[in-house]
């Protein structure tokens, strides 16, 4: 998906997404001049960041 769609998909800013890309936490591909974010990469990021503690979810900042 395109960068703006990826940002909306997980609720982060464009700059935060680019930081995650720079840290290799989100995988992208270049197709011509377009930057495409792999959906599976976003799902994996959310799964890695999610921590279950005593039946409550704890949010971890980027």
C-alpha cells in the first residue's frame, strides 16, 4: 500500500512511518517512483509491539 494509506492503517504520522522504515522495522519496495509499504510488514510491526499483561494491552511508544 502507499505511504499515506499505511499511516492511516496503523494510525501513525508520515514521519513516524519513515523512522520505522529507516530502522528496518517496516519493509518497503520501490516500484518506479512509488514507495509501497508491505501490509504483512505493518501487521508484523503491530504484533511485535503488542504486549499482553494481566488481560490488558500496554502501548509502547515508537
